[in-house]
């Protein structure tokens, strides 16, 4: 009876080989599941980003409705109106679209805050997939509680266009992924996940290690080698980085709201 009991106890144990097989199976399953989970997370963040861009567009429409059907132009800073010299005098502090749109999207602009003017940045001014969204920022003597990673086209916020002047709004870019709210062009769009004006060969400060994304097309973007872009009609689309570069560089329609 005792011998039989001992044999039963021994056969109930896992051998080292059996444990290694189980661990190997778990590792294989994890290697299959983790990419799928990562892809699902990416798609979820992209969907959240699209939703935020739509809310930014709603804030724009509310601003236009309350401002004689006109797009914004800076209350202070770089002021450029139709027909004026684009190289207008730049003064500090800059009070431009993030401060002007903030209260329409759940944020707040505090012009009397100390030691500097302050913008409480709403979450909808951010892309959740962009690592810069975890930071705060200061720009031209204004403090921002969040880094703004959804931008508005510079050609729209630097001129007081009337809504009726916009031609083919379904083709004109509005809000987009960005690394900085003041740029609003391809410099910020196609390096949206990296804080830099532009990565261009020959400019040491903005081109570490000789990297030139305009040549390599190794876009620094948050959504599967692409970006989210809205149109002034209200539609939002994902666009591959190469497609965005080609359309911005070759086709004129994303750039000039008054033409094409």
C-alpha cells in the first residue's frame, strides 16, 4: 500500500520537459496575441483622434458663427489679414487659435493669469496616440496645460477669411495631426510625433544625424505611417504619409482656401 501511494505521488508531478512545453506554448500564444492587441489599441486611438478632430471642427463652426462668419486671426502676435504682408511684425505674447477656440471645446483662456497668460487646453486638442500629448508647453509668453497635438491650418488662422470666400471646402484641409499648433503645415503634419520644425538635411539644429524625412519619407506620424486630416466640409480621413506629402507638395488645393 505504501509503495502504491508513493508511485501515485510521483506520477502527479510535472516534469521539467512538460513545464518547458507549457511555457513555450504560452510564449507562442502571447507572440500571436500581442500584435493583435497593439493593432487594436492603435485603431482605438485613431478613432479617438478622429472624434477629437470632429469636436475641433465643431469649435471652429461655433467661433465662425459668433464672429461674423469669419475665420480667426491672432488677437496678438503674428497678425496677417488678406492683402497684408505675410511677414507682419511679430510681437509677444501670441494669442491665436488655441486661446480663441478653447472655451468652445471645454477649455479656457486666462489673459490675466500670472506669471503669464494661460490656456487650459481641452483634451479634444490632442491626439491620444501622440507621445507629445503627455507634456505641457509654453509658447511666446503663453503657458499651455497640455501639448497641443491637433493643429489648425496656418493659412486659415492667420487670415480673417469670410466663410463665403472658401472654395470647395470638401477639398480644403482644416485640422490635422501636428507637433505644434502654430505651424499648421507639412512641417508639423509629417513629423507630428516629434517636436521639431522640420527634419531637413543641411540644417543641423533640425536635422540630427543628417536625417532628412523629405528624402527618406520615414514620416514621424502617430497612426500606422499615416495622419488624420479633416476637411472644411466636416469630413475626417486617414491619409498615408506619402499621399499627404504628394498632395501637399504637388497639388495646390490643400494650401490656398481661396482657389481651386
